[in-house]
């Protein structure tokens, strides 16, 4: 298949996977709502105009045009006004009364006992938690399949790439195939810029230490200075890195296996400046050779899944927490042409684009593409789980928090010898819901623009 068709296939596959994930989320709400006797007149995947719908029993099932979410409509999500509620007219009270009236219009005389607000608090918690929980189930399932059936890439001691020359960071010629034959400025503020041979500070890029020594892609490093290197993935390459970093300007002997025979090659690492910590505050000088390892996919035991999943959860939570502080950069990338932060937030369009790019990459095998695609869907479902449980109305977490607050209020009233205050009036949170929804729509719009005009790409 052509690259274009594979790109389209990747985008379509992601769209289908996203719709399935949304539908499975709503199915969690739907199953338990029906299980507890609530009436559910609508089950919709997407927002906007309805593309397709069918009625089964008392529920209309359908798909809408914009696949950015979904909903089920449960009768009686907002309770009637509490006794003694002030009748004094204010703009806010009028707004809440209007929302309450619209919600109660769905309630039929036959719905006695079937409305959401009349159900016990714990049933409402289960109904609202079930949706995000279904996304969690999909995330765990997809990650388990990826780890145990496909594996994860791990570094080996076999070389995948040996560059011909050493280029300064940000060199103009970095992406050119003839980069090693184009003269560049070797130092100063203009280091890496194209220049004309004969001018001061202009020269051809220096050959890489690996190239000088005769290392080739496909070579397997089995020993360094006579010390055997482990052939276990991750472990062996870590030993190679340690040996290289500690040998700046000092010749070392690499024993490599090539075409079934072993060869000793003397390599002299050059000095290179790198960051000493992830924060990038301090730098150190280490040895540099210029080699990259192959990364074969290694299947994992199912016992590795919890630790791997825990790491992904922590990283996802950190990314969610960072979203507010990354919005200014996202705005500049969308409207002012600033380079997009590859670690910043990305929208549905951007993720779909990445899915299409991965499907079109010729250097990836079919197995690797499927593995990446499943990892992508797993990550999306994990984000849906975490995001929907934020304790803000109208998210599922807001409904859960409201039900838990209602129970806590009831317990306190009972301990004080007072009557049960009854259902928590979630209609009072409607102004908050509109603010949250507005912020979410604004962020979605910003992400859409950024994903179109300044997208994050695999390259």
C-alpha cells in the first residue's frame, strides 16, 4: 500500500478505536443505570448532529457527528428544589431554575422510583464511576496485550546506526543525506551553519570516532578492553555506555562480532558535553563515539504489567497536572509560530495524525505498527479515565463527589440528631459546570488549531 493509503488507514483505525472507547465508557454508565432500574432514554456516542440512531426498547442508541465524547441521558439527574429554598429572584437563581425545569421535564408520572436523584448514593457512585472504570479496563487490557504479545523495545548491543561524521547540535545540514560533505562553521555562535571552505572556522564535519574505527551497522559488541559485555537487553548497552562515557580521549578496544567472526577495533571517544541531570541544570564532559543500538521487541511476563502500568499512570498524572502551565506555549505555537513543545498537550486530531504517520513509516514492521497503535489507544483510555474522575461538575468525578458529599452530609446530620437533608442539589453547581465546559471547549479549540497549523509529528 502507498504511504498515503497507510496514513489514511492509521487515522481511520484511530477514529474507530476512539469511538469504541467512548462507546465502552458510556456502556459502563448504561449497564449499571439499567441494573439499578433507572430510565435511560438516550445513549449517544459523539456530539452535534445525529448521523445514525435506532430505538431499542425505551432507549435511543446513536452516533453523532463530532467524536469528541459521548453521553447517556438518565432521567432525573437534577432533583427538585429543596423545601425552604429562597424564592427571591436573582439572575443566578433564575438560571438554576431554568436548568432544573428542563431536567424535570423528562420525568414522566411512570418514572416514580426510577429517577437518578431518588436512588441511594452508592448506586449513583457506581453508575458514574463505571464509565471511567471501563476506560481503565481497556487501558490495562491494551497495555497487557502490548507487553505480553508484542513486547516493548529494549536496547541491545547490536549497532543500528554508525554516523559518518559528528555534527554540532542544531546544524543546518543535520537532515541532509550529504551532511558529512558540506562544510560548516565548527565553533562559535554560528556553529553548524553552512559556510565556504577557506573562510576562517569553516571545515568539513569531523569523522565520527565510530566511523574512524571501522564500526558498522549490524556489529554486535561482545567485549570492551577484554571485559565481556552482557548480551542481555538493556544491561549490555548500559555497560557499553558506561565504558564510553568514562573514556574521553582514551583509546579503548571494542571486540565486535561481525558475520560470525570476532574483530578487535580501537576506538578513541571524543569529549562531549551533556546534562548531568534530567532537570538540565548542570553539565559534565563524557566520552562520545557516535553509535546507536538496535531495539528489538522483547515480550514481557504478565507479572511486569502492574509496574509498567503504574509508571505510565504516574507519568500521565504528571502530564495532566502540567497542562495549565503549558497552555501559554501551546497558544504561541498555534498563533505565533513558536516551535511546538513535543511533550506538551495534544488533541484528538494530533493523536490521529500520529497514528497515520506510524502506519506509513516504512522502517516499522506490521507488528511494530500494531503494537504502537494499541499503546496509543491504551494511553487515550488511561487519560479518559483520569480526566473524567476529576471532581468537577459536569465530569463523572463531579457527580461522584456530589454523591459522596450527600452521604457525608447525611451522616453528620444523623450524628447531630437532625433529619436527613435529602439529595444534594447538584443544580447549584450548574454555573460551575458551564465554566468547566467552556474551559474544556476553549482548550479543545486551541489544541485543534495547534494540531492543524503546528502539529507534533513522529519526526
